[in-house]
C-alpha cells in the first residue's frame, strides 16, 4: 500500500475507478428498485438507471481511453446517484 502518492500510477488509479464505478452501479440498481417500489415513484428508478448506466459507461470508457477526467466524472456520478434518488423520494412533491 502506498502512502501520499508513492508508487501510485495512472493505470492503477484508472482501474480502481473503473472497478468502483461498475460495482457501485450494480449495487445501487436493486436499492433504487426497492425505493421506487416502496414509495411508488418509478421515475426515480428510471432516472437512477439512466444516471448509473451513464456513470458506468464513463468509468469504463475513461479506463480504455486513458482519460482520468472522464473516469473521475463517472465515479462522481455513480457516487451521487443514490443520495439524489433518496432526496427525490423523501422530498415532498
């Protein structure tokens, strides 16, 4: 394990970002499905499904094209998809 960036390479960062983006997307889909069925707002599930698929695409594409910015945006989208869905369900309509 490296500390303070020692031995950390771009290839390792991109592969970690891709793995975290794809696995987070796969884990969030069932949780959003439960939220959508429980609360009855199916547009949240569709929004989450579209947002997560875009995030996973950006993570994989950023790894393949060696573009750290694209991989980072995919990771951020995937990280904020679940809180956005929870806020959309909890907020009064």
